[in-house]
């Protein structure tokens, strides 16, 4: 290769690297994670009204991102229902769905016979702020509104209880 072509390729590579890093800095979205203050959302719920995270100020709150078509979510659901039945009054469990309709969730949960608090993040705006990459994903938020746990994958009733109890101080 001649020297001019090599110099041109090196210049293109350097400009490309600076462009990539500059784009990464500019497009880096705001998001929360463990140790950060939880983002206060306002999402529609199954009953037709809205639920805000701030409605639970001063409580340990559990957020669970799920989808009805997700196999691990289906496996996890009986554990979440058991947690809701046993501990839901003390430790609110908010089930957040991305992109599915209320009718679909009513159908797959048999009209919410377990009495779960289902919320709908239709445009995935809140899930992006929480850095959700899939489902199921679970967050535990302490009484001061700080995210203390962020877990990818299915959880059990006892795992949720132990986390909630740990941050109930």
C-alpha cells in the first residue's frame, strides 16, 4: 500500500473513534441503579387510574418488570403471588409491564385473581430510566427511596421477603 492510503486510513480511524466517543457522551441517557435515588414514575394501572412511586414514600417497595410471554416470568409468577398474599400489605409489590395491553394482562392473570398491582410502561420510558434490559428484573427500593437491589432473573417469595426485611430499617 502506498503511504497516502495508509495515512488516510489512520485519519479515518481516528476521526471515527472520536466520533464514536463523542456520540456516546452526548447520547448517554440518564438512568438509575443500585445506590441511586429511585426515579419517581407515574404509570397507568390495571384499574384505569395511575400509580406513582411517591405514593409509597417511607415504605420498602419492590418493582418487578415482567412480560406475559416471558417463560421465566411465568415460572416466577406463583412466587410473586405468594409474596403478595403474605407480605404485600407491608411491602408493596409493583408489577411493571412494557408494551402489553391491560386486556392481555387481565387474560393471562385470570382477571388478576391474586390482587397484584399491575402497572403499564407502554413507551418503556421508565424502564429505560431504571436501566431495565429484559425481564424478569426486580428492584428493591428502601424507605428513603434508594435502590438497594437490582436483580436480573426470576426470584422467590423468600428472596423478596429477605431483601425487603433487610431494608426495613
